C-alpha cells in the first residue's frame, strides 16, 4: 500500500514539474519573439496604430520634438524585403503670428558606412521612398505629423550596417527657408 502511495506522489510531482517546465518554455519563446520583433519598423502598422504609438512615445518624453519607430534606433531588414520608419514631429512653441510653423525632414547616411558596404549613394537613394518632406505645417503645441520613410532592399544588398540620421528643420518665418535645426535622430539600418 505504501509503494502505491509513493508511486502516486512521484507521478503527481512529475506532472507538476512538466507543467512548470512547459510554462517556462512558452514564456521564454514569447520573450524571444518580443526581443527580435523590436528591430522591426512601421511597415505592419496601420496609420491609426502608428499615430497611437507615436503619441505614446511623445508622452514618455516631454522634451522630445521628434520621435521615430523603431524607437530602439536599430532597423533590421532582410535582403529583398522592405520596412518603414515611422516619424512623428511635434511643434513645441515654435511659430509665427499665425500660430503654426512649417517643418521639413530628410534622411541622411554616413558616407563611410556606405563605402564600407560597397554601396554607391545613387544605389542607396534608390532604396528609399518618402525620405524627405517639407511644407509640413504644425500648429503650436501640437503633434500633427505622422510620416513614413520606406526602405526597400534589393536581393543582392550587402550584409552590413549603415548609420542613418533623420534631420528635422523648421521655417518659423514662413519664407520657405528651413534655417532652424530642430533635431537629429541617429539610428542604424542593419541588413540581414
């Protein structure tokens, strides 16, 4: 009788151990997916999702005038794939008498990184869509612009990392002279 009771306790203990191990395995897989997903950009987001994500990034940092997605400053794209960088601009008390200011942004690259990767500037620019915009009118104190920069890699893109910057400018006077530099956000494009 005692051996049956011991066998029953052992099998219950084994079942509990297996359940706990499976729980940890599922949790580990979930965390790994979260970590690897953080390198993705805004391509899978709808405009509403992008707007909400950008608003949450602005609420996390009251001083920020410009935010991007991915907010970890690394965008990983596979050869032959495409992804997008989400960009949000807010007007923190800049503006003319009309109560708004015009903003512009552009995407720049580190020339040494292009050279190391064996990519010409012309070839790199062909990978980009909507890499610059101007005439973005934003009322004072509001976050009114949500944009996307698309990067589409060819199948033969070299496996390397390219340093990029998104630079944001403002034209406070309305004369289409973007002379006031607002912000620069550096990030890396990692081709995998």
